[in-house]
C-alpha cells in the first residue's frame, strides 16, 4: 500500500543542490520506493539528478509518496527534513 503526504518547501532558497542531496540521502536510508510529485512531474527521491529537476522554490507544494515496509517512517523523516528547512535557517 502506498502512503502519501503533502509538504511545502519553506526555506528561502528552495530545494537547491544541498537540500536535494539531503532528500536523496534520507530517502536512501529506507527500503521503500519513494517518489516526489510536483504537478504532473514525478521523480525518484533516491536520485539526486531527478530531485534536482523539480526546481522546487520556496512555497512549492510537493507530494511525497512511499511504498514499502518502512513507508511511514520514510515519509516522517522527509517531512521533518523539509519542515526544518533543511537546517538552513
């Protein structure tokens, strides 16, 4: 079963290279398949190149989707990372 959670990018610089790397590293800790949706675009959260293509600026609403044994934990970790503004501010 797939779980979804909506998040908003809060940090002033958006999801540039360093936050994208944090998203990829956090996602890679989990067995679940993790996707990030922005409008009609869907990317693999475990791929730095794909995450960078989101061009998620401050205020962008993303949908996190995880499917697997640790899906709930994965979404929680990613949501906290984003809510904490990637520890930038």
